[in-house]
């Protein structure tokens, strides 16, 4: 019997484990509160016998740039301690709203104050006011934004404490308050995906400048990761999927910025998973060609994706570990345990041959029937390699 960490690492490095690794993506606090009486992540993994993942986000300020931890910030779900400076200060302001928690953030710099507004319900948060409203705003970002580095000692202390229990995952650095790991995805959050797509036609030089600014921030962090004991760090984002953009836009505006960062992460001793929650089939070889160690989420058509798991395995399975592919919307709620077991077995048959596959829901989930989670994990335990 392998430990969960051994099982994960065996798959990520091209070997065949003792059985199919089975896990989940982010565990959402609203799910744990509603369905598990507020249990923690480790209690969840123990309860169902899933292979655990511990997410760690740990920044440190670059004191040579005059940066320090934000005294106003209390890290929330999956957040690192925010890094600011006297030239890049962030002030949250609660806004009255009859339905949702609403917070407006002011980014105060010597030249201009930028603002963005987030709303939240019990499940998630979303942006209702974009930070970048004028194209010149990216010049403010380039001149003043903080450049957090990796807190290697902090990561390693937590990884050591977790031991063989499971996989240590992290992220490429995201833009302050509400960002995403990939350059294109980060930009789409800050400016809006519709406007960003239009700008690739109307003002491509501006889009390239914008992406380059975000790339350079992420690159500074990746260079500081040498020695950090992550097992896998996440890159990409759903706005780089084929259900959002064309292969032409991917080739011109996604790969030229995200691929060099994968190379840089590898030079810092890190493994990378590229996250594309959405359509992937027209982009499979392009995504694998950026040479990540793994790809996710392989979202099935019934959940708005386009994944044909067996075909994906045939096309790219020799070059990259595949993570995901399970339809949590239809097989974690409202079906029989036997139907869930059949869905698990189908994923294993389609993508598990020869190793190179980690069974997981295609991204996180907010609701699940407990007997179906039990069936999901138990059936995966019976997916053995011969």
C-alpha cells in the first residue's frame, strides 16, 4: 500500500500506482458547513477515504522594494497574506446591499486610485466592478503594484507537518483581492472577458502590454520558489478554454505568456498543473505542448464542457497527467450509488489505463449526497492496476 503522497507523486512522475488516486479540487466552506457540520478538510478526507490535498498559499514581502504585509488584511479561503507598500495600499469598504455582501476595494497609489467591487453569497464571490476601466490603468499597475515572493520557509514548515498524508498544492500568484493564476485569466478578471476578447482585435498591442505586466509579476514569484516543497502548483484558468476563446486567440495571447512561466516554474523545481475548466478538445495538443506536468479539469459535456475522456487519453495521455473528468453535478446529487460507481468505473476505463490519471470532480462542488461521496471513493479504491 502506498501513502497518498506516494500515490500522487507516482502518477505525476509517469509511474503506475497501487490503485487509482481519487481526490477532489477545492473543498468549499459552504459544503463543509451545510453537509458536514463544519468539518475541516482533513476530516472530510478521512471520512470518505479520499486521497488528501493540502492547499498552501504563503507570500513574503520583498523588503528591498519597501513592501510589507498588509495590516488590514485577514486572509480568507485559499488566500495568502497580502503584500503592499506605501505606494500600493488597499482599503476595503463595505457597501450596503439588500441581497449580497458587497465590498469595494480602493487601490491607492501616488498617481491614481483604482477601484474594484466584489459581491459574495454563502457559496462564492464575483466581480461587479472591474479594476481596469481605462487602458492607461495598466500603467498604474505596472508602476506601483506589489511583487510578492514565495515564503519558502513557511511552505516547507507546513509541508513537513503534513508529511505523507497527501499532496501539497499551490498557485501561481494571483492579482490582489480577486485574481487567477494564468496571465490571460488574471487579465480577464481585471478588465472583463468580453472587453479583453474585443481588444485582441481592436488594440492587440495594449493586450500584449497588459499580459506582459501580469507575467512579470508572476515570474518574480516563480523565481523565488527554489526549494519550496510544493508537489504541484496551479496555472491557467477557465477563460483560456475553447468554450470562451478561439485557438487563434490562445496561440497569440495565452501560450506566449503562460508557457514561459511553466518553464520558469520547472527551473525552480516545481511541477505545474494547467487548469482549464471549460472546453478543451480543440486545444488539447496546444495545452499539452506548453509542457505542464498535469492538466485539469476535463469537464464533461453534461456540465458545460466538451470532454471526451477516452479520446483525450489517446491524444495526450502519454505526455501529461490527466486530473478530473468526473461529473459531480449529476453523480454527487440525485442518483443512486450504483450510478455513481458506474461513472467512476467509466472514467477509469477511459483514462486510467497505464496510469497517468487522477480521478477528481471537474472542479469544486457545493452540494453532494453523502452516500454518493462514499460510493465515489469506494469504487475508486477498487480500480486496481494489473
